[in-house]
């Protein structure tokens, strides 16, 4: 039933295509010339929208990539575009959502976030948002958008994330999402969730002092999750390395199922 609803929900997006910005691949901090799929220009009803953002004061790439963040080679391109395309391929296979094979970088300054109902950001313990971008994100979310914040670890990165998300919603609390919440049962029942480490931290199992997975959210007045937060886990890395035998399948499997649930929830709530 949930998948049927998702299919109906995304059909209404078809009218948006003439107004959406064209696909562009940016150079990333890990991949500069990543092969584009043969069907990259085929329209679909959903695309992996990745948030572009300026680095914050905790920029882990300071001194290595100091160019204009709007041209790529910045924090927001971690795991990009490999993670985006692996997850998009999985979503194609596991649901009836019509999924584009390539991602869509979204800059809040351009005013086109509203064309993309699901928005993802990585490294959000090191991000920066301007006041104008925070206002734009708040409006986007209150109008029905969904934001997934991923890959930040430990107490200091939490503080950096919280400072900036409070610019978006200074009056709304961040809470732990209860196991019974529909977001964990929209497609898959995800009562058993565990910490998903990045590929570089498999030996230790966590990064910084970030022991233990936390699944948190910010709700609107009707009880809909607007911001879904995966703290102390790196779901993007698990998507990125889903085709790598050395990366444990159990982490990629959980990360994909969480992502599928979040997308279908976003499209039906």
C-alpha cells in the first residue's frame, strides 16, 4: 500500500520537469571524473537531490580544497556522486518509484529546492548555512519538503550541526524518533537499527567519540518528520561502497533500507 501511494504521489511531479535545472556533474573531493550512466538524460519522477552548502568553521578540508563551494571540491561532495547513484539504483529496484539515474546538486541560493521533495546532505557537522539559506530551507520544509542529514560524529560535530539547524528551526526541538514512528515502517520494518560506520572506520566501529547510533528528527505541527538525522552513522559511505566486497553487506543493507523508507515516507507524508 505504501508503495502504491508513493507511485501516485510522485506522478504529480511530472509537471515540474520543464522548470527544473538541468543535470550537471561537479568535481568531488573523492571523484572528479565519474562515469555518467547511459540513461542520464532520461526524465523520471524522483531524483537524489544533494544539498550544496558553504563550509562552516569546522571545515575538515580547509587548506586542501579552498575554492568556491559552488563549483564542487567541497565538503558537500563527500561520497558524491557514487553514493547518490548506488542508492538511486537500489531505489529503482526495490520500489515502484520512477527514479532518475543521476543525482541533482541543489543550491538553496538558486531558489529551486522546491522542485525536489527529498534533500540529502553529508558531513553536516562541518557545514555552514547563511541566514538566507536557513530561511529558504525553513520555507522548503514547511511547504512539505524533507531533509536527511547524515555523516557526522561525536559531540563537537553534533554541536556544529545543531547550531546551524537551529538557524532553520530555532523554535522546534530535535527529538529521538520512536521505533513506532511510520518512518521506520513505511516499506521495511526497521526496529533493529545499528551504527553504520564509514569504510575508513570499520576497525574501530565509530568516528571521533561518536559511539552509538542515534536516529533523530524535527517534526512539523502535524507530526510529520521534516528533518531526519542519522547521527554517529555514515549511511552515505554505506551506499558508496555497496558494491565493494570488503565493505560489510549488513551496513549497506541497513543503510539502503533506511534510505528507501525515508524517500517513500517523504513522498507519502
